[in-house]
C-alpha cells in the first residue's frame, strides 16, 4: 500500500467541462473540502472519495457523487484509489459544467481520468504503520526540532503553545520515534 504526505492536483477537461482533482492526506480531507467549497462557489459539483485505516487496521472507504447521477463520479474516483493501492488518502474533484452533457459513461471516464492525472503528479510513499506520540520543548528549541523532524520525515499533527513550553503531537514509525528520541536526548537544555 502507498500514501502521500501533501496535496496534489491536476485539471482535466472534457467537452468544455472542467474537472479539478485534489489528492490529499486523509487527515486534511475535511479541511480541504471546506476550503474548496469557499474557493469554488460556482462549481456545479465537488465529488469525493477516501480510503483510510481505522484504529483496528481495517480499511474504511467512502465516496459521494454530490448530485451527479448515482455511481458515475464518487465510485470511479474510489476505484482509482483502490487500483493505486492508496491508503489514508482522500480525493476531491471540483467540476465546472461546460454546457454539454457527458452521459453516464462519459462522467465515469472523466472523473477517473481526472483522478489518474492527479495521481501521476504524486510522489507516492510506501505505507508504514505510524504511532502517535507527543513531547514538550522550549520555544527556543522548537525551530531546530522542527527542522530535524522534517529531515527524518516525521509528520507533525498538532502544536499547543503553552505559557512555558510547546507541546507537539506527532505521527511516526517506531523506527522514526527511536531516532527522534535519540536526537531529543542529545538536546540540552531540554524539558521532557
């Protein structure tokens, strides 16, 4: 299985209709949907599909046709995610209607082609199970710690700026956590 760590997009046009596909990490899916609704108020449809692993390591999937004929938009997008063995990924396709009806077959192809174009833009990452962990650090140490996190590929999920320190929540593989803890133990002065 594969995943991505940032948002990618591509545009596909068919008979004057424009399909703009956005592939994103599932953790950013809901925020991106809200942003796209605000950025594209004149879009006719925003079709979605997603696949993620729940806490029991089960694949959860879903899709929405957003008022397109049933099964012509969300399901084809989901099939592309399945075919690419993508996990913890969502796709959102903004459609601007060009005035010419595509028919059910045309819609299936257009939505699939839009997602496939976005997929070609992606830098796929082999999926590895990640654990959540958190630590605290001083404000002075935050920038060098963030640099190191980026260097070893750890994803920051949340930062809380408290009066005396910063609390950082992360997701990482067990190996990355071990490497990061070794780095933290060398930092002085450091409050854990």
